[in-house]
């Protein structure tokens, strides 16, 4: 019990439920998990075995795993709308590379899923532009400083860009897992946030369309 400011008592309730613990069939390490209500299954990325584990809640058993890219980390379902409805495609961030695996949840052994496509993420080069005075001409010149970041995806989320209630573009937001050797002052294993228009990115030639990718960076000041 707790006494509220108005003098009444508040009763806190603790609910205890029974559960079970299951080990991964062949070991490994879980990096992320996602429950898909339409399949009634729990999908877990096994980052050390380069696969997605499939746990079927109906009979509390593991189904055949889905082989994906190197060091899979984050998971997200393909969005059907902005209300959280999950489609039958699973998006997997391969943090050992720079791709997103598309897993068809209706295919594969025992219908556990099958990787059908890999979306290649861009290598984004970030730079700051400053102005200084030339020591020889005395004229202002621009200085471009390039910062090197890891482009490897880590955690991901997806949503729809809707027009008149219809999903037009699927937007993927993702963090990157840092790697040693990043440019200072970001050398202390700093990650980044980015988004990718998966719908436009597949059709844009060479991913050169600037509307497909975005890097979240500090806005320019003091101009």
C-alpha cells in the first residue's frame, strides 16, 4: 500500500506467471528477438552462428533455423501499415557486413522461413565544411574534413510512409555498430543513426538517389 497526496491508498499488484526456459539447439548467442503474432513464433538472431532461430510457441519447439548474412543482429518485420501490422517478411541486420536480409516467413523447411534477398546498404561518407583564410592569397578558402564511420547495421525498425492511408514507401531506421579506427572525435566507438527508403532504394540505380538514404548528423551552426 502507498498513501497518495489526496489521502487515498494505492494498492500495488504483482502478477507472477509460470514460464519455461529453452536452450538454443546448437548454442550461440542471441542478439535480438521479435515475436510475430501472425505466425505465433519468436524469431531470434543467433549472432555467432549467422542464422535466425525460429521458436514455435504452439508446441514450444525450435524449427529449422534460417541462414542469413554475417553476424545478424537487429530484427524488424516488413510493415503493412502505420498501425503495427506485420507482414510476412522479416528484415535482418547483418552487422558483419552492410546488408539487410529479407526472409520470407512462408518459405523454407517446415515453413520456418527462407532468405530471399539482400539489400545492400550505402557506404556513407560524412564531412564538415569550414572556412579559413589562405596564408598565401589572404582569400577565404573552404576546408573539407572527412569522418570515417562504420556502415554496419545494428538495431533496426521499419514503418510505412502512407499516402491516403496506403503504404507507399517502407522506411528503415537503423543504428550502426562502431568499429575501431573511426575518425576522431568519434574514435570512442560511437555509433550512428540512419534511415533508408527500402522501396525507392531497390529501384534507384546504384543507390545514387539522395531520397533513399539519410544520415542523422548535427546541424550546421554559426554560418
